[in-house]
């Protein structure tokens, strides 16, 4: 008798239907829950490669096949916000290579005062972007009410999970980080990745090369267009650029410039 009881209990706990149960109806699996929260191999919440605000927008599916015209229009408006932001950051990178270089040197030497002062200078230059509002608020404003609520929920869940996860992980000195340290550190980490992507964009688009090679030159619209094309074609070769490619770019660029412009252009190239 005991053996029979054990077998019946084992079958029930294993999920088999009990005796006299009706026919089993398989339920359709629930759709996967959309979330920003991802964890690495040790269970830590990961910060997305793209800004969390941008990832949350993509998770709304406003460009999916079944999306309404209103949703598609909202998505397009939100993408314009992201493109404007990327353009601002790209322009900042192109125009502030010396500042970024000094900041990197200060980080390497551990000079906190230099880092602080250079950080203040960068913050000042970002004022026009900050004055338009946070990325989260600007994207949310572009969305219809229902999508805005979903968007806010995705971000709230992500930041709460990240805060809880990092609050239990001690810092190098053994103390636990407070909420401000966690959120500020995470946002800086995310923004740093934006900066890295921006540098890659301007480098491989040729915009960085064009900017520094033409500093101090007054160019006609036609010269600007042609030199940008040459720089973009050269930069698109990436790490495969050869000395022959460099000579070809130099010769073609000189052909675009007037005689009196060439000495300045050559000095700019030598300074790269």
C-alpha cells in the first residue's frame, strides 16, 4: 500500500493528470515578457550597449508590421530626437578632440582636479543639449499616451532592478554604494558608450579627417562637398588604409584646392 501511495504522489508532483481527470488541454505558451533587464553570467544586471532610453523605444514595437499610422509617426518623431542627439555628440567630438585628449590623460594620471575641471568644461559645452530636457523625457513626449506608459514602465523596471543589484555589490573599499552613486555611475557608463560610438562614427565617416584637414580654410560649397567625399571614401577603408591610399587622397585633395589654400591644408595634415 505504501508503495502505491508513493507512486501516485510521485506521478502527481511530476505533473501527470490524477486518475479520473478529464482530457488534458495544452495551453498556449505565454508570450515572452518584454523587458530591458538582462543579466550577465554571474547574475548582474547589464547596462545595454545603446542608451536604455533608446532600447526601451525599440522594445515598444512601433515599427512592427501591425503598428498603426499613429505609432509609426510617433516612432519617427522619437527617432528624430535620437538623430539630433547623435549629431550634437558627433559635433562635440569633432570640435573637442584636444579637450577629450586632455581628459583621457588626466584619467590615466589619476589627476582628480584636472578631471573635475575638464569635466566642468565639457558640461558647459553640453548645455544646449541639456536645456532641451533629458533623453527620457524627450522620447516620452513624442509617444502617444498608451505607448508612453509602457515606455516609462520599461525604464522604471530597469533602473529599479539595476539599483537593487548594484546596492548589494560592495565597492573596492568594501562599502556599499548609495543610490546616487549607482545611478550616476550607470548613467556615466552609458553616456561613455555613446561617446565611443560617436568617435567611431566621425572617424569612419571621414568627418573627423575632413574637419582637421580643412581647419582655417575658407571653402566654397563645391570644395566642401568634394573634400568631404574624398575624406569619407578614405575613412571607409578603415584599418586597411595603405600609404598609396594616403598619397592618392593628398593628390586629389590638392586638385580641389586653390593654390593659395594648399600650404594651410598641408600644415593641417602634418598636424594630424
